[in-house]
C-alpha cells in the first residue's frame, strides 16, 4: 500500500479517535501520551495534534 494511502487512513482515524491515529504513526511513545491528555482536555486539540504528528513524522514507524 502506498504511503499516501496509509497517511489518508491514519488521518481519517485521527479525526474519529485521535490517539489511535498517533499510535499507528509513532507507537506508544511520548506523542501518544501527549495526545491522550490533549484529547481528554478537548477533542479538537487532540485531533489537531494527531493530524500534525501524522503529517510531520513521515515514515517514523516501521510497518510489518
């Protein structure tokens, strides 16, 4: 699957459930936990952070 398609799927998931989109991009690292906190404080900040991480991280997670 092309990376652009994977990013599109991650962004859609990030809009529905922001921590899931971040988890798929970086795993259980610091940004995942930051996103959980942002999502609990307000859903919109969680979405913004998730989309930002997906768009700026590129291929940081190795897919199996």
